[in-house]
C-alpha cells in the first residue's frame, strides 16, 4: 500500500493538526521527557513541519546544534523556513534508516510519529545508536493503532475503513515491539508512558478533528483495494456527521513514548 504523499498540501494539513491543543500538549510532554539542555547537539528524525524542532532550537541555544531530518522535500522546505532565523539549526533531507552523520555526533535524539513508517526498524535503531554519544538519550513516540476507540453506528464498516488506513504504515502496532527493539540495538529503556489523544466529544480543532479528514482522504484514494465502495465511504462520513450533530462523537487513541539511553 502506498504511504501518505507528503506534498505541500499534505504538509499544510499536517501542520494544522500539529498546532491543535492536544498535539501541542504532546509536544510539551516530549520536550519534558527529553529534557534538552543549552549547548547540546540534538537530532529530530522526521522533523515534519518543524514545530518541535523550533522548540528544541530555542532550548539548545546558540551554543548548541539542532538538526532536523526528513525524507519528504515538502517537509524539509516548511521546517527549513520555520528555523531560518536560528543559526544553531539546520534542516536536511535524509533517511531515518541511513543517518549520514559521524559516530557519536549527538547528545540526544527525538522522533515522533516516524518509525511506524520505517520497514527496517532494527537497522534504523542501530543507526540511531551509532550517531549518539555514549550516555546519549533518545525519545521515540509512536502510535499503536489497535488502541483506537472511535464510535460508529456500523463497527464493521469502521473496521474496514481503519484496515485501509493501517495499510499505509510499515507497522501500525510498533510500540508493542519498541522496547525489545531498543534493547536489541544496545539501548537501555529508562521510561515508557502513554500519551493519549482523547476527544470524548467533537472538537474540530483537535487531533481527531484533523484525522477524520486525513483518513477520509486516504480511503477515498485507496479504499477500492479493500473493497470499500464510494457509497460505503460516503455512508461512513455521513454517520460521523450524524454522531457529531447528536453530540455522540468519541475518539481516543494512544501514543507511546519511550525514553532510552545509549
């Protein structure tokens, strides 16, 4: 299955989701767990629109270094523009599974919602281990999509929609394997915790409010491979609209943060 196409329009849509209050709170928790210090060298693997990278650049300051890495040219462009006034920061195109940096280049690394797209996770984590200095730390956050609870009047139809969505990921259940994978790569897992995205009622300016449109668009393009007809897709959408109108919308999914040291 094709992954999401992170073109300029997708970058803009992703940035809108990343500025919602629940994702802003997630970003604050990630920073709290990573605890970047002035003067440190930090790499953000999968920099996206650069919102986390900007906060990290501010925290490491002029004596530090912040490198943002992304495979999508559109994300590199957006993040580079956001960080253009920070001499300590650079953004470049690069692959999470093949980090083009010398050994022990960084004090800390962070990656949020990226490794679930990476097929060779053992190799990617070995690369991360290599570029961190001894004692360096990494904070990884990814979603296990089995944790998703999304109210629907037709659960079987919802399950088909979400099966289509899962197929765009290399591993939609990565967090369940992440602890062992980190240990196999030579890391020591210091902390693991849940970071929920929880909408017990409809709020358009939220992670759920953004994802309902993202998933609808993805299934529109790829649903035929799963036997999801346009009429069924439209019925799913109308059902969500009706639940919203009746104040019966509910969405909850867990992200899992792992803090580890080299």
